[in-house]
């Protein structure tokens, strides 16, 4: 089995769970910020952090098949039980690129410079135990998009980290139309856009 196909299979339960989990996390995050009097447009980073924390709580309440949350509650990291693949859930970088630069965090810097996973052979009981991907989310006008990347360098602000675009999640409609190519982010994926989750019909933009 090719490594990209194994990653695709690993992400299938996440692909199926997100259409339910994302709206729940969004509503709970917005409710909390409204209670605090901190509008998301004025506090975009607080919204992103609150959203990730709330999504983590949702996953803890409704575990995703085949995946476990890591112990740290300060981030949203998961590990696949079967393959060992690690996954980080992050908001899309708002400047150039999709994946945020690694910054000074040592653990993130190590993860951001891992060898290109598609060049490695599958071996062992947990063949992806040394691999880590980033699931990047965006939200605009109540619509979510999620794509998976592998960082290949630390990057430097204001530019995002260089990365390989692995696939676009087709949330809620299975993986038959999955887009993936394993090339640098600058190249287009095989289909132009992911399926989306529409939450409400009103004008709003999350930055």
C-alpha cells in the first residue's frame, strides 16, 4: 500500500466526523465569546484558540474512530491508533502560505522539518509513527474548508512554512472525489476546491 493511500484511509473517520464536530465547536465558541463580550472580528486569535479548544472538547466527548487525543490540552493534536500518524489541527496562516511558520517552539520546529513522508517506505507495525501532518481549517461566511499538509521547513514570518499539499477533505461526502497530489503547495490540487459546510446565510468573515 502506498503511503498516501494509507494516510487517506486514516483520515476517513475524521472526514466523516467533521461535518458534525465543526458546527458544534463553532456555536460553542461563539457563545463563549459573546458571554465574555469579545467579538471574534476584534479578537481573531482568541476565536481561533477558543475554537480549537472547543473542538478538542467535542472530540473528547465524541471520539473519532481510530484516533486518540494527545494528553496536552493546550493544543489539538491526535494520533492514529493503528498507523501511529500524528495530526495537528491549526487555523490557516493569515499571511502568505497555508501552514504557519514553526516559530520558536522546539517541538513544532522538529515536526516542521521532518523528512518528506512520501519518499519513505512503509514498514513496521505502525508505519507512520514518524510522520506528522497538519490539518488546516478556514472559515468564511459560515463555510469551513479543511486541507492536509506536510510541512517541509520552519518558514519565517510573514511567510508560512513550505509544505507539501497532501489532500483536500471532502467532508460529508466520502473520499471518492478526494484531491491529492503530494506536490509542493504552490501546485494546484487535482480538484479546485473542497466540499464545504454551510452554517448560516449571513455576511461574516473570519480573519
